[in-house]
C-alpha cells in the first residue's frame, strides 16, 4: 500500500506534454512521491489478427501508443533516474480517464495543448475540461523560452480562497520562491494598484489571507497586493507577468458557474507560464 499520493501527468508526445513531464518530475522529486505517467490513446485497440498498418507513399507511420508511453517514461527517468515512475496506457478520451485516475491524488499535470491543438488557443480543450472537472489540483503547464523564476502568485476572492492559498503556500515552501497574494476588487474606472506595505486602505480579506499564509508558509517571503480593476483576469495577469506559477481557485461566478470561474478560465487562456487550479473533492 502506498503511503503517499501520486503526481499524475498526461503525456501524448507533444512538445507541451514534454514540458508537463519535466515540470511534474520536479514536483515529484520535491514531494518525494511517485510519478504516474499516463498516455491516453484515442484510437481503438486493433484486433490481434489485424494486418500491420502500412503508410501511404511519402507518409511516415505514426508511433505506436506503446512507443509514445515509453518515450514519456524515458524522458522522466532521464531527469530523475531514481524516481519511482508508474506508467499506464489507456484507450479513450484523455480528459475522462485522467480525471478518474487522478482523483484524490496529489496533483494532475497536463500540457497547455496537446497534439492537434489550435495555435490560436493557448489552453486546449483537454486542459480546460480537466481544470473544470478533476478532483485534485490541476497544473496546466506552458513554459516560455526563458522560464520565469519569480514568485508564486495566488489570486484570492472575497471568500479568501482557502484551497488556492494553501496550495500556493505549499508551492512556495517546496520551491523556495516568494509568495505574492492578490485580491481584486471590481472597479469600472480602471486599475489602481496598492501595495500592502504602504496602503492605508483597510483590506480585511487580504489581511486575513496574509495572516493565514504566514502560518502556512513560515519563513517564506510574503507580499500582498490589493488590485482594483473592472477585469479581474487582466489585473491578475498584469501583476503576475514574472510569476513562476499562478495559483487560482475555482469559484464559479461567470461563464461556467459552479465549475470554474470566468476569471480562472481567462487566466488559463492568457497566462504565459504555469497555472495551478486548486480543485478539491
């Protein structure tokens, strides 16, 4: 019986999936837990007596599901040879199977877009569906050419976003990064950024979150920022341009109520780096 939860990562051979594996390996090493690498193949399993598939003239045969899975495992082992890596090959829709496999695990990690993703969308359909339906935190990985080394940034709403704050504190402690807590208040008149250390404006929600963060991440460098902006996602993205990770909650107040909020949805589409969506059972 396992004593710890897995980091589950989806792999389909795409460049985005490779980034997800690299990021997931780092997390598994930091947390001293197992990595569960999953390849979901959409094509049905061929009959045992089926003739071999031959490529048309000028076309290469696509790698087999087994080959893709082995490549993902080799990638993970190449980074951390001592890491315990479990592998699964499953046939069917990735979002459905990854959601089931990762239920109650430490974290699910996916690339921002997989094979077949549209260039115009930074977040693909699978990553968006998992961010809205999985029963554990979901990290959607998009890495720029120069990975940011800034703070872990967490956006909290009027409830305090306890799960997102806890996940952000955990990430800051594990990685040694600073922690920045953002709270956005709607304002149709535009953006007003007030740094907590110099603000004279009461901000009970932010103050309570900062107090909780100091307890959850003792010793970490913690900063709070109060933002006032008509568009919450735009304010969060602007304040986290150099973030190593953006952590978001899932309060549904917009496009998909009760599942994922419109602000989180927008941040997933436009963030330049990794985003962690703090989902819980």
